[in-house]
C-alpha cells in the first residue's frame, strides 16, 4: 500500500482518524509491585519538560536478583483497550510519540517505554546497549506487567526490537508494526554529511566518549532534520527535551553504546522470520534505508503487509502520526 502526502491511501481506503484527547485515570497498581506510579523524579534527575495529555508516568523496578545489572525503566501509560507498546529509537525517548498517543488512546491502552538508559530510564554503569540488551528491556515491560494480546509498534531501532521481542514472546504479541527498521549498514550516518562526521567521531577510539558528550543544539537539530521529509515537523521544545536528557550523568556513554550497537541490529534480521504474529512494514519514501534494503525485508517477510508513505522520512511518528494512527485504529 502507498500513502500519499495528504494521508490518503493509494489503492486502499483510509480508516477514520481519532482526534480527541483521551482522559486517563492513573493505574494504582494494586497487587502489582512491579509497576509503580512515579509522581516525582529523583531530586538529582531533571524532570521531563513535555507532558502528553492523558498520560501518567510509571516505573518498573529491576527484577529480583538483577540489581546492578539492569536499571529501573520508565514508561508512559494512557488510554483503554488492548495493550499497544510504543518503542522509540536512537537518541530519543517515550515523548517521541507525543503526537501519536492521543490518536490511538481511545482504542488502546498505550505504553510508551523509555528504553534502558534512555529518556528517564536508569543509567546502569557498565550496561550493554546492544540489541539483545535493549530487547530484554522491552520484554521486561511485557512480562512484568503480564501483558497479552499486545500490538508492538517500533520506529527505527524500536522496529527491530518489536520484531525480535515478538519472536521471543509469541504468546503475548498479537501484531507488529515495524516503522523504518534500523537494520542496514551505515544507519543514521546515511542521513547527512554532518551525521557521518558526528557518528564517526562518537565511535572513534579515545576521543569518542568526549565527542559523545558534546551536543550543540544546532547540530542535533540538523541531524534530526535529516530524518524528516517535512523539517517543520521537528519542534524546538522536543529538541530542548532531548538535550536535557543528554545532559544526564552517564548519558554520553549510553549514546555511544547505542551507536556501537548497529551491527547487532543488522544481525537481528535473522530473527524476523521467527515472528508468528502478523507484521506490517512501514517505510517513509525518503527514509535512510534504500529500496534494496526495503525489498530485502519484504523478501524475508513475504507475508507482511507493506506501506510506503509518500514524501515522509525516517521519523514518521513526528511528521505523519495520523498515518500510523489510521493503520492501528483500523485493526484495534
């Protein structure tokens, strides 16, 4: 299926779009010690600067016997209905889905996870940020909250994690929507010359950790704009929020670890055929992946639905959230 830049499906009908803002009563987690409402961030941590109407913030504590090896995970929760888990990508966080959540929260109970070490999830010294480690964080959310009939939606790195988590937990996952899967050589370095220079510097031995800790706002803005067909979709307050998170102690190490993890994300493609749930592959016409990359995944997953969004780039959740909402609400 192709979707043009007006939101209409070419050759298929488009489902109605939800436009109302949901109301949500925070879960008090009776009898579930794993899930805790987090009204206040720790005093030494910055507080999120963006609030998504209808969402509540929760945390998952490390599992018994895993303290020191895995950290507390933070996630946003909103809405009612079957569970929908949103997985963000490199150098982003749960608020990446600020525009999508209100469009689907009338049909789903939405869980937007901060992946391990990212957003406001705990940074654990010495932790790994390769694909298996990130996937463990996703699976903690599903198993600790005992979620079933789950729709997993991931963008970029999150798309890879949605597919591999679904392969691991077939009894819990109902459907996977993989948006612009980040599973090709080069990754974000394909977006622009600036991105190639920055990522190469971050990965360089010796100076890499120093470069990872230097993040001028104009540079971060330019790199993100390289992932958008419509650059106006990048809001300044979101960039400011990302910069605040980037100043958390230890975050440059996390960012470097995630960039170093690209080979493990590429290797994870071998897990895709293990997924039992229906899969919908979504790509922006101007995504960093090449047509050959997209076709390779279509061949790997011949039964998957396929949608290409006209004129959209890598961050479809930022610039075309209504497209994802229509796809999701149509099958709720």
